[in-house]
């Protein structure tokens, strides 16, 4: 099982493909401490602890506090995904000391970034993303975000990142939107090009192989929210699914967990609930499109492996 900490709903970007409703909503120190007590008192099979989706480095000190005080009995790995603009040498040093898996989420090249990533002071941060990626390339992974529109430049953008000496990639196509036939053709074509590139002795690691899910873009994750409630899905972060939070909450950190999250019947019903909500919120054309995108990505991963 994986654990996601939601430390804030804020971000210094307003990316066009991100459907999290950004706002000033942060976790309190009281909730932070109580969450660690809750995890100490319970016994979950937590293999990975993740900070991602919003911009987690807005809460650097909270991340450090959690990692420094997390119950030792879990012996878990830590993962942070960031847009890289708030990184610094001190935090890089911390990630190296604690053996944290650090991922930068990037679209590339500059034109592609500027199409999707919106914020007030873009010009000053555009170069910073490139500089940080190149500077820390040997210590980081990359989420290469592939939107339906920029799929035409997917391979070019991949080469741009590769030339910055990045060698660990997670390819992240845009899910839950309708892709045209041509966009899907572009996606398939460039995944084939990347396979050919790899076969020609251009080595890199494919992080996608770590993240398999039976349901597209959905895993069963233990999620601790800023409001001290606990969920088993990260989909509650999306504004589309916020209205279902009361139906998806399983408990809170101020009490003993009174449901067995390892029980097959409970898990099956929870997954069914999620799938029904997804079907309710998205038209068939979008869900059909998701299946094609997922099939293309899965076939690529299979061939790569």
C-alpha cells in the first residue's frame, strides 16, 4: 500500500491540464503530529509515502518533519513530485541524505511548457525549470506530461529532456479527456520512436513500470487530507470529485480505524464505487479515449520491459 500526504491545495502554477482546485488550504501542525500518532498506533502495509499533485515544496518544512519523525516500523520509501521551481541545494541535500525519490514534472520544450503552465511570473521561472533539471539531473526522475495537443511534439520534447542528462522517465499522458484519432496516432508513433531510440543503446530507466493500475490513473492509496480525514483514493483531489468526498471518506486520524482496508469485500466495493463515480462524471467518449491512451502506454511498457 502507498500513502499520500495532502499538505496543501496551493501551487505556484495553474497548469491547464491540472484539475485540482487550487486554494490556500494547508495542513495544520496539530493534524501533522496526530497523523503520525495514528500511523504509529495502527499497522498498515505502507511501502511508499508520496507527496505530489499540488506543489509540495511550498511545505518543505512539513515534509522534513514527517520524514524525520515517521514511525520507523514502516521502513518505507519516500517520493516527492515537484514542478522544480522551489528546489534548492539544501533540500536536494536532504533528499540525498534520506534517499528520497525526487521527480520533476515537466512538459518541455519551452514553447510546450508555456502552452500548459500558467502563472504570473512565467518568464523568470521558465529558465529556472531548465536550469534545475540540468543541474540536478543525476539525482532526479522526470514526469514528462503528454497532453493531447502536445503529443505531436512528444518525441522532440523527450529528446530535449534527455539532452539535459535526465535518465529516469515516467511518461504521463493526459487522462480523462477526449483524444482525437490523430492525437492517438501521434502518441503511438512517438512511443514507437522512443522504443527505437532505446534499442539503439541510448539507455534510460522507465519509471512507469513501478506504477501499474487495473483502473486507469487510479490506485488504492491511503490518503491523509489537510482536514484530518482519510480516503483510499487520490481522485478526491480533483474538483470534479470533491462533491463525493463524504461518500469516499473511510475514517479520520483522531480515532481508531474501524474498517478493515485489507478486506477483499470492502476493497471490491470501494473500487466499484470509484468506477461508478467516474462513469457518472465523464461521457462515454472520454472513457473510451482513456482506454485507448492506456492501451498505448501499457503496450509501450510491455515492449520496453
